[in-house]
């Protein structure tokens, strides 16, 4: 990672330079100055990169909202080289690109990008798992969600999706265990409590409460009453009604 290496180089130059020059407190002060230089360099480099990244991502989101999918993908791709400087950036960009492709109907390209996304990004991993599941690779789908849960222990839909996929494979006891584990972290979540009770009473999970984020995974068809919301692209802001 370039930002780490550059910060480390600056820290070594300052720390070692102070020590070799035999200045006040020599190597002791050199160590402290080196550490301070590393932290300051890391912070300044990161801030400079974020100033370049954030407007570009916002621009890509607006392009996606306008239906300019190819332009949005190109904007994201142009940011990929910066992933060598910013931690987790490439995983985030691939997540956005994968969701965008999958939700616009290009599942092959979406799958390629989602495989490269970080396990920390729950939305991308849920899309990846749902695609695996629909393709018949059910064990892989469950594995993806299990890996993602360790970074998203309080993500409601993620855990309920995990339980849903397990229940679909007649692994009801494992699905119950997933929801029980989540409720230890979020004891007051009523949706999860209801789904746990349904599993315990041999009933199907009720996922419609999650709305479009659930239906976007294409594991169930949205009701006709949702109308134009079917076209909404997950992972991007949706245009809402003007407030009076």
C-alpha cells in the first residue's frame, strides 16, 4: 500500500536523520519524531485522497441514477488505481460496480466484480450470496454470508437473509441459531424476533418487511403495488418526492 510505505519512509527519514545528527535526546527523540511523522503523513495523505475520491463517487452515483450505467462504471474504474493508496477502497469500488451491474441486469459482469469486493461490505456480499443461491451454488451462498457476518454483526437484513437461505435448504436449526446469535447483539429487533418465532413454529420467514433492499436480491418477486420501485437501483440514492 503506497500510503503506508510513503508514510513509513517519511518517518524513517525524520527519525533517523534526527538521530544521526546527534540532536537533542538523539535516538529517543528520533523515535518519537518518527512516530509523529508517520501519523501526520498517514493522515494528510488519506485526507488528500478522500478529497479526490468522494466527489467522483458522488458523480458516479448521479450518473447511475440518471441511467448512465456505462459512464458510472467508467467513473468507478477510473478510481481503481487510487485503491493502491487508500485501504479498502478497491473492495468498496468493486462492491459498487458489482451491485450496479447486477441490478441493471448484467449478472455475469456483476458476479465478476462482486467476487472482488470486500467481505466488509454487506450489501455487496448479500448480492453475491443471492446470485450464488439462484445459480444453484447454495453452500457457497451461505459461506459468503457467514464470512460477512463477522464484520457486520448488527446488520439486520444480512442475518435474516442468512437464515432465509438456510431455511430454504431445510436447515431450520441452523437458521434459528443464526437469528439467536443476532438477537444477542440486537435484543429489541422486532423483525428478527418475529422471524425467529416463525422458524420455531415451522413457518416461512417474512422478508417483505425489508422492502426493496430485499426484493432487489431477486429471491422473491415484489408485489405489483410497489410499482416503479422495482426499477430502483440498490446501493444508490433514490429520487424521492419533494417535501412540501
